[in-house]
């Protein structure tokens, strides 16, 4: 899934994730199904405190390394390596990496 806009309504974002899940189910690839389900669960829990009709700046919700790893299908060590190499955007907050939502969509 590729999102070009910097702002998006939460319900539109969830609809994109749901569409991704259904596409994975249509293909019947167990790996794609598992990854799409993990992305959906992780992102919906990260966005749960924001109202579904609110518009969210995709650079504002900051995800932890473990959340980003689940969304991207990597392990936390690989995500930290990508952050250190500058291949994934993020910033350190209190000695912990925080990754903007836009970077993992």
C-alpha cells in the first residue's frame, strides 16, 4: 500500500488496510494473509485513540520499533538497522526510536 497524501481520515486509512486484507485473502497466499492481518491489527490499535472521522497527519502518530516491525514484516533488529542506515525515517525520543506512520505505509 502506498499513501501519497500527508493527511488522511482515519476511516479512509482503515478502509485501505481492510482492502489490503481482502486482496491477500483473494490471492490465498498464507504469508500475505498473515502480514496483512498483522498490519491491520497493529495500525488499528495504534489509531484507536483517534476518532474514525478525524483527519490525521501521517507524520504525527509515532510508532515504536516493535510496531513498525510488525507492520513492515521485519523483526525489531532489522528495523533498528534500517533506521541507523537512514533507509527508514525516524527519530530518537528519550533514547528510543519513533517512526512516523507515513514511513511504514
